[in-house]
C-alpha cells in the first residue's frame, strides 16, 4: 500500500486520539497490518479492541473486516505497481505468508512466552503432543524432531476416548504438560480433549492462529502464528516456523545430556548411512 492511498482513505474524517494512533501505526506498518485481527492491532497500538472497531466505523465501513479488505486491496495495488505487473494468485498466496512471517517475527521480539512454554514442555516426561485433523501433521512434525532429544514424546492424533486414554496414561507415567496444535478450523473433539487434560491435571500449551478463539480459554499458555485463509486451502508457513522456534527453545531448556543426544543421533545416522549423500 502506498502512504498516499491510506491518507486518501483517512482524509476528511475526524479521529479521536486513539484512532489517530491506529492511523499512524497503519501508515508506518501497512504491509504488516493488513492481516492483523482487531485484537492483534489493538495490542500493537496499545488501544482497546473496541477502539479498533470504532476506527473502522469512523471511516465509513460496516466493520473492521471490511476496512481490512480495503487495506489489502491498496497493498496489493501497490505491490502490483512495484512489480510492473499484476500478481497472480500464487504470488499473492506467498505474499500473504510473507506478511504472516513478519507478524510472527515481531511477536518473537519478546521471547518470554516461548521460553516459558519450552520450559514446561522440557520438564514434562512423558510429553504428549496433540493434533487433530489439519493440525495432525504439525503435531507429528514437532514430535519427530522433539523425540531426538526428549526421552518420551507421545503424539496423539486420534480423537475421542482414545485420546482421553492417551492423556490419562501420560499422566500416570508422570506427564505434567501437554502440547496441543489447533489450526483453523477447530475440531470439537479437541476442545473436549483440552477439557479432559485439565481434568486429569495437565497444564496445556496451545499453538494456534489467534489469541482469542474457542479453544484458547482451555489452555494455560497460548502461542500464536497467523494462518493465511484467503485461498481455497489454508496455508501454514508461520505456524510451521513457530513450531521450529518452539523446538529450538525447548532444546535449550533440556539438560545438557539430552541436548547431546542430538549429536549422538547424527553420528549414529552417519555410521548407519541412514541418509543418502552425493
């Protein structure tokens, strides 16, 4: 988006001090702002969620989603002009993920929540990891890498009573925490699993796309990465990057002996010629 385009959008409107702060943030961070929710934008600017909604109303839109759509259109027009051609759908998909990755990068400027989550996961033995439906591959990805350094990782991807049984057995074996992945859309069975986890005494770390959704209230700690949902199928680049960041941070929280197991695996894999080489 060009600054001129946004200034035209803002022209001839009387804005409150809070609304002017929102406008200033949008002028300074147009690319990052186009995929933020009202909650995310309010947190970035330091105003209430209601102020963001009223800002959209003040500009003549029916709500914030309509304003955000206009904002995106201006961004895409600018980018098309920068490229000297109209971007195709596949390029727009990649652009949306670039914005999501930038948003994730900004949230990781404060690594405190990630470190807190990593410490909880590192201390839990066994460590149950839950992912249902579209979230199952991300749970397996985390479980695959985590198992190289964590002594007991249990990926649970079958809903219902089987999932409840898996969580209960993990608690019986000493687990204190469960990691759950919840990408949209959110399965009803996952909400029941999180309720069961609390019932059996597990703390929950939830990796999801936004801080306010039907599952966040059932978690003790929520980590977020935006998902691109403007195409036929959602795209999860930022969620995968957050998964990698969580693994990296958990590794640092593990005892030195467990960290060393990663190097031992590499030595063993080389000796067994597990992976092809040139």
